[in-house]
C-alpha cells in the first residue's frame, strides 16, 4: 500500500478492482488485522475508532467482517460451536443480551437458508471437506450470523460457478441495509452484475488510481487495465 | 604406541563399567526390602536377581531409553515413604462407587471403599499373596519383562504391595472402579505391583489416577499386569498428575488378551516433570480389539515418554492407537509405538497415529512408529506428524471476533479433542474442561 485514501459511508457498496499484484488482498488483510502485515503509517477510522490500534478480534467485535479469499479448514472445531463462541464474545463486548440456545439455533436455520447451506455443513468442522463453493457460501453464512457494520469480501467470487455466484450474491444483497457497508474486492466485473456497487475503484501499485460509478467496471472488463496505466503515464 | 593407546582405552572402559556397576548397585541397594512380595516368590526372585546383575543402566545407546535420561533417578537417595499418612485430596471427590487407595505404594484398607458387587473382589497384593497364593503364583510376573528391563526387575524386587482386583466369570460390573495412587513425602520412592484379572465374559471399567504434590521429590515405579479373559471387556482411563519439579514416574502396563476380548486404555498426562509410560499388549486370541489412546500437554521442562507395544500373534484382530500431544516451552516428548504382526496373524487391522504440535522453538518431540509385519494379508498403517500451530487458523477465528487466547484454546481443544472423545469416563473428560 502506498498512500491509499478511501471513504465508505454507511449503506454504500464499494468495489475495488485491479490487476494481479496491485495490492487488493493486502488491503483486505491489513484492514482485518492480519499480523503478517506491518502498517508503517496512516490510520483507519472505523465509525470513530482507529482500527489500527486493535487486534483482529477487536476489529471483528467493532463490526468489521472479512470474507476470506481462501477460507481456512479447521478440523475439530465445528462451524456451529465456533460461531456460538464468536457471538458470545461479540455480545459481551457490545454489552447486549446473549442469545438463548433456541434463538441461536433459529438464527442458524434462518441464515443458512439464505445461502442454501446444508444443515449438515453447519454442524461439520469449519470448512473441512467443503467444496470451493461451499466454503464461500459458508463465509457469507458467517457474515449473516455476525451481522457486521462493514464487510470486506476478498475475491469471494473467484472460482465460483454461476449458480454458486448467484447464491452468494443473493446472500449479500439480502444483507444490504442503510447501516451496513460493503467493500467488494474482485477481479471480475461479473460479480458486479449481481451485486451492484455504488462506486468502483481501480487499485494499481498500492494506490487508488481511478474511481467512478458502476459503469467503470464495464469499461475495465472491456478494455483491461492498460488504458489506465497509459492514462497515468500522461 | 598403538598398542599402548589400545591398552589405555581398554583400561578406561573397564573403569567406566565399574563406576556404572557401582552406581547401579548403590541404587538397587536402597530398595532392598525384607518385606518385598517377591521374597515369597522364589522363582521370580531368582529371575529378577539375574536380570539386575546382567542389565546395564540405560544410557543413550539403549534403544528403548534413547531420549529419556535416568541419571537423576539413579543418583538420588531414595527411601520408602510413610504409607500411613492422611490423604485429603482427590481429583474425584464426588466418586461414590468403589475406590481403591494406595499411599506410597501400599494398599490402604481404611481409605479404600469396595462396594459389594457380584463378581468383584479386591484386596491388597500382600493379603492376596497370603490368602490366594495360587492365583498370585500363576499370574504375577507371567506377563512382565522383568528378565529384560531393569526397571521392571527393579519393580519386582522392591514392591511390597499393590492391589489385586478380580472380576469373576460373566460378571458385568455396572459401576466403574477408581484407583487412586498417592505418592507423598521427600526423596520418597513408591514401588507397587498390581494384578487385574478379568475372567471369561467379565466386564470392568476403571479409572486409575496417580498423584504427587508440589515441592516433593518423588520416584514411582508402578506396574500392573492385566489379564483379559475370553470375551471380557476392559476399559481403563489412566490419569497422571505429578505436580512437582523433581518427580519421576514410571508406569508400566502389561496386558494379555484372550479371544473375543477388548482392551481399551487412555493415558492422560495432565502434568509430569518426568514420566515414562510403557503399555504392552499381547493379543493371544482371535477376534480381539485393542485400543490405546494418549494425550499430553507439556509445559516448562516437562518430559513425557510414551512407549507402546502391541503384539498381534493370531488372526482376525484389530488395534487402534492414537496419541496426540502439544509441547510448549522447553518440554520434550517421546512416542515410540511398536506393532508386531506375527506370521500367523493374518487379517489383522492395525492402525497407529501420533500427532504433535510444537509450540516453541525450544520444545522437542521424538516420535518413532515401528511396525514389524510378518503376515501378508493384513491392513496396517501408521503415521506420525509433528508441526507448528496453524497461525492462519488463529487469524481466521480472531477475524470472527474470538479473542486470541480463546482462539488458541479452541484450536488446542480441537486438536486434542479427537483423543479426548475416546476417554470413557465423563469424570476424566471433565478434567480437561470438557462438559460432562
């Protein structure tokens, strides 16, 4: 990242596109608090708090969600138990009432239906033995369970067939609200046919070099990134 | 010149041997015991005596002791502990079934509480030797390797008590039996020898818990011979909780299985500065099932060594072995699992797995699975993995709002969980913070 400025208001959907190696996934990792990355300068104001002062868990508790590009398989930890543990901590943090077992299970049922995730999968170990599409749907299911203020979707569409993409998009669209923002990181304009963004940004060499309305994505799809590189050189 | 050097070297070797003999002699001298059980078992006494003369102290070249040092045990001035002291602690305070209590290797009638149940008989080894002489003569020492292993021979010549538990023919014990083995005092050595006999069709579930307190210097050498009769079922959860720094515990189990029987043992080392477990099962009858499970979570300079041996002698048997451990700080672990599948043992299914997570650069794990297969129609597999903690998984859980500490605990539990779920007694699972 080399000096990136971006403001996302409540309820907005922003898409970030860019060629390989432009820093898209780095941005997602830095925002979520992956300690493999060191932030040397700047700040991230998240609804009044600086995210950079917090570890990944505190950021999540503040309402940030990252849908992983490569969801991690965790043998021995069931999807349900880990979500229960996460919700418990988030509720404690926000000082709101804990869900009863019955409320929790009702929520699981409702949210898994949203992404057509089989009940068997919700009880299995996190992502273990899931297909690529199931893993991505599981990310959206978790997002629906945790109801974040802002969600970053890191190439959630990559490698998905059209049916899975439609299901994922349907889950995201159902979650859109005036209070919730999204940052979609993607290679492909196709995703944006299903999840229509308010803004599209082009990331190149760690900077946002161009921003525009959703039509910018179509232009990128058609012409590639070279014209932007040329425009920059001028 | 060469000759002189050779001569010099030879001389040095002789000297080392003498020093070692002297060390061994001084160590064994401390355990000479006029009340030892073996004094009434002359044949075994003779066998052990010969073994102790012939077997050298284990050193780095001794294959079965390659990673576990015994010098400190040999050097220490051990003496017998007070077996009459009061014991006011238990990991199972609410236990309301049969309880056997040993204090410093001696069976305590006053603290033990044996429920009247059809087919169950329990006594001290001392009184069994007096009252059931034939039973002891025919069983004691018939499985153990006191002719080959120094510490087994040491156990045989030193033990003056232990428990003898018999489950009669077709007796299905409804309630589990708890054995609590306390060792307490300073520079105290506790040596005991036990017999567990399940007759044909018998069923026994038991918990064996070995304890020693903080700030005490302890050595224990505990040996049990388990006879699982035809169609009998034996399940045991062994718990080890040695809280002090200078404590050395050797725990040896020898089992023999007759046909259609099941032997299941879990070993949970909650804490132990220096622990050596030997589990040996001879599968002598067809259609047997043998299950060995183990967990260890080692911190600081703890050292835990699990040696197992399963000997498949006959066809149509199955064995499962699964040991999992986590090593923190400067701890070291050893796993050595031997499985023999003899030429006659066709259609054997033998599975063995040892998996470890090493949490620090200074922790070490030595894992050695050994399969010796002489039969040609068998299904056997073994695996050993030792790796680092999955930091990606930690980040994934944290990114969902779970604190770092809880994320790590969740992952540790998940890793060990596969073995924990094999533990039979909920009371033992509860010691790991699992819900009953």
